[in-house]
């Protein structure tokens, strides 16, 4: 069994946390900034950041992109697409056709 070493870190806000990867993102800060409602509230932090980096914050924004374009974003995993489709359907929208 391979053991992963956890690194004790402190973010700029003073949160203490452990990470096994080189990812600099503080999980406590990410949880604090997670929206309570809307499209971005149903996603994991990496998927949320991927959409935010593309300027996608609403289902209307999302509907301007094809499914292929969204899947290609770093941070969007296989579990994200069904969640995004569900949110689009709630508003009678869909991904843009290729």
C-alpha cells in the first residue's frame, strides 16, 4: 500500500488544512464561497471554477456553449454533465448544438 503524505498548509485567510496534492486551493475558502443556489451551487469546486473562468455563471450563459466545449474544460468531470443537463432542463434550455 502506498502512503500519501499530507502537507499541512495555511491559506492567506489563515485557514489551516492538509493537502496531498500540489493544488494551492484552500478547501475551507472554496466551501465558504460556494453559492447557496443557482447553477454553480450544484457543482464540485473544480467544475465551478472551470465555468467561472469561462464567464459561465447562469444557465443562460451555459446554453451558449456546446456539450463538447464544456466537457473539454479542465475541471469538468463525468459527474458534472448530468448535473448541468438537469439545471438546463429546469429552465427549458439545452446545450448549443455543435
